[in-house]
């Protein structure tokens, strides 16, 4: 017997969209692996049959949640890197501009969406920290392209970095970004509020400054003249 299409709410919001929004909020707060379908359906006022109808499984629901944020962000990252490379011609793009091209699409995507800043930060942090090893097939080629393009630009900006060094420093930077986005509340708590409450743009500016210094540090600990 075929399963019928789940009904939509009176305000016109589809069941599929409700499930996605509920899942994204729960994934942001608690992580992709610990959230159950029962948690999601309860928050979405839906049932497991609706999840199966629209997505097929929890794993495919996770894939859908990742893809609808990761795809536009990665497309904008590549566009901005193209723009910066065009502006500098044959000269290398400075490291801070490369990192800005990587991070600023996250800000613009957040401001155009409906998720709160706090939840979106956590969602993106968990995406980098928990799901980087298991990306959906639909977005994997784009992530590989982004990694290749940005590591190449960073190697051009810091010539003494080989491919292995550039990739590891990118990995370290992802760790900084992921931990900051997920656990910023922890620092505010243990500092008794002395760390302040920077907004997303200020926070990302500090991440860029910190990571740029790491990319430009020589093996001996000195910064390059870039």
C-alpha cells in the first residue's frame, strides 16, 4: 500500500519544512548522532511516517539539512575567491582575504535565513566538527573543490607551505572555527562574562586574525613577511 502525502498545516507551511527546521535546531543543540527521529517528530508535530515519506531515513534527513546550507555557502565561497584572485591578478591573495572569502558566506547565509544566530553558529560548528568525515554524496564534490581551491590559494600566499602543511593548517583552522561556534557559551561561562558577547561578525574577525597568524607562521614559529 502506498503511503499518502502527509497533510500540511493551516498556515501553508509544509510538513517537510517543519521537519527540516525542527531537525536543524535539534542537531545544532545536541549533535547529529544523539538526536532521534522521535525527538524530531515531536518537535515538528509530525510522525515517523512523514519523515520516511519526505526523506527516507534519519541519515537522509541529515543529508538534506546539511545540503540546504552547505551548497549555497560553498558556491559563494568559490565566487568570492574567484573575485579576490581576479582583483590581485598574478599576485597571491593575502591570507586574511582568503579566510574572509571562506567565512563571510556563513554570515550572509545566516542573515538571509530564519535560524537564530546562536543556533546557526552551533549548526555550522557541528557540521565542520561532526560530519566532515561523512558528507552527503550530493555536496561532497563541492567540498572537495572548495578544499582544493582554498588550499591552493593558501599555498600561493605562503610559498614555504607544501600541500601537506597547507591541508593540516586548514584542518587546524576548522577545529578552531568548529569549537568556537559550538562552545562559545562555555568560554563566557567559565570567564564569568569577562569574554564578552561578541556578535558573529566580530567573532569571525577574531577567528580570521588568529588563523591567519597560524597559516603564516614558519616551522620555527616566526611569521612570514606576507
